[in-house]
C-alpha cells in the first residue's frame, strides 16, 4: 500500500505553477459616475472652470430648498432632507466635474478644415491649463469616426490637440488622457487608433500609455459579425493594451436598426439586449463600460423669465421634472450594473450625483451591517438577518462602500471606524485580507 503522506516538495512544486496575485487597482481611481460631453467649438482656456461653476450654480438655482430637493429626487426613508441636500452641495463643490470629453463628432457638427484646426488648437490650450481644485479627474477628446471618409480629419484633429497640449505645458497626470473613437465597425479602426497614440507618445517623448482608447459601441457590426461572433470582445487585443472603456451609443445604434426617432430610448428592447452584451463583453475584456445619454435636457422654455413670474414657475417645473426623470434613469443604470453614463448638460451632473447619493443612503445601513457580519466571521460565509453573504456578495458590498467614499457620499473615517479598519485598508486592501487587519477579533 502506498504512503499517503503528502510530499512537501511535490506540493510546493504544484503551488509554484500558480500565477502571482495581481495588484489591486487603486480604489481611489475607480471609474467616474458620469462623463460630461461638450462640443469642441465651446472650449477654450477657462471653459473647464466655467463648467464647474455652472454645475454649482445650477444646484443653487433649481435645488435651492429642501422642498425642491424632494420634488426632484425624493428622499430615502428616515433620511434627513436637509442633510442630504447639504451633502449633495458639498459633493458638487468638492468635485463639480468627474470626467469631461471634448467632442469633435456629433456634438461638434460640420466645420471647414481651417475652422476645425483652429478649434483643435484652442482645445489643446484649454486641456493644458493649470489644474485647479475643481478640475475633472479625467479629460479627453472624441474625434470623428476612423472610417475612410473622416479618418484623415480625425487623426489631424487629434494630432493638433496633442501637439498644442504638449507645447502649452501639458504632461501626463495620475489618469491618462482619453481618446474616444465613435462608430467602430472594423477591428482595423481600433488598430489604427492605437498606432496613432503610440506615434504621438514617441514624437513627444511621453511615457508609454500616456494616452488610452475608449471605443463606442453604436453599430450592429460591433455586436455581431457575419460569423455570429461578438467583435467588441476582440477590440482590447487590437488596441495593444490601450483600451480603457467601451461606451454605448444608444441612438446611433437604434437608428442603424431603423427604429423611428419617436420610439428611441435607452429602455428600447434593442438597447436592453445591446447593453447586456456590452456589459458582458466589457467584463470579459477587463475594461470599463459606460451607458448612453438621456436626451431630456433640464432647460426651461423661457430664457429671460423674471424671478417669481408664471414663466419662472413654469421653468422650475419643467427643469425639476427633467431632473427627476434623469435621476430615475441613473438609478436604473446602477441597478443594472452600469456605474457610469454620459451627460449632455451641467444640470445632469447634479441629478446624477443626487441619484447616486439617494441610492447609496437608502442602502447604506444594510450594506454596513452585512459587511460587518462578513468581516466578523473572518471572511467566511455569514448570515446577517435574512441576508446570506459569501465572498461574491461581500465584494459588491465593499465596492459600494468604496465608491460612496470616493464620490464624497460618505465619510471614510466613519465607515472605517464602524468596520474596525484603517481608512487605507478600507479603500485599498484585498477583501480577504480585511479580517486580518480589523482592530477587533473576528
């Protein structure tokens, strides 16, 4: 009969076959909740600061009381409206913008070559401006499609923006500069964009990966080829390590399928299918995913209404309704696993942040209780009330807390203290390491 005693050398040899664990991504640089898009013709030095001021001014104009907050966003059970409104104000003041994309495509429209050249240089100067406290965490540009008719124009614009940025003193920061390419139909477009970014880095002596790609999923060819494959899964490999995110272009996609304008929305059945495939493809590719735009803009019909007049009251009602609808849409996005979406107006930054806040506060106590139970059980499966949590659900709980802190929706010191953790461990340590770092015994 053979000896059943384990051979240490054999066990160690097998264990050596396993890869080293990957370093976790810094939790404080997780993806933003929203990307504000604006036509390139509107950007020059000072525009980023102006956008941040517009976000805060919009809050002061349309969410100027507790009643206005409730009318726009409702209020979670047992939450203090005054406290929520103050936390929203503070969040918008601390970081009015998370991500801004200067648009040279649909939001820019047709321009002559000389005019687009001039705008590209102004955009480059704006992007190289000295960063203030309200500067967005991420910045980038969207160029025209890299199809045969517009590729040369797109690459020229990109080169002019980057050349001007660098000449004006721009250098890579903590986050790389993002270049969004729209209406992708062929893998070759991804490869072309990656080569262009590599060439720009070399030409300007910049570190590798100073520029990364975002590709837009807004054509049927992105989701299904003639052999029944999903091409977008192959995009990151064609990008040679530069692909950072996939963004959904709902309305281009619906138009390409022949859906009439009056029937187009993010909730259309074709969008629901596309968004599910996109989320699955992004998870397989290890990149971020962003949802599409919400087209109801918070703008009243009376541009010069006198305060307190009937016109002013109508403006208030229309804007608050648009904010409410947008916030409801954002909460659905969150429930579907889409942490990010596009915004087309500074007011939508307010409603997006409010939706994040109310959704977070609504579930915060339950999330904290369940996370505490999981840690107290030594990262083993645990029951908290009627909720049963193992490592899979605990990862989602921890991600919720980390995102709430990063977005200024919660206090890192309070959350860490409740869980018996140091703030740095709460924000960065691997989940299964946390019980060992608790300042209390499990």
